[in-house]
């Protein structure tokens, strides 16, 4: 587990090993979410990178007769 320090301006530095493993680039947007008392940082990805990430998902589901 990595430990970081919040600066007086409330800034943090993402450790190099994590930046490299998640391929985070300078200027990239990151979503910040508070979840169950913790902060989660989620890198925003380009839509092109998401192509095929749900490949094989079952899209057949039973629909109600009035929802065709």
C-alpha cells in the first residue's frame, strides 16, 4: 500500500508505480468518487479504448409485452 500526503492546497501526487500501471498521462482527467468513507480515483478513458470491453455480454433478456 502506498501512502501519500495532502499538500496545503489539497493536492496529492499519484505514486509513479501506480501512474505507470494505470497508464495515467499528464493532463488526463480522473473521476473522484467518495464511496463508503474512502476516496476513489478512476482514470477517464478515451471512448476508443473502451471498444469491445463488454464483448460476449448476453444482451438477450426477457422483456415485458408492452416494452418491445
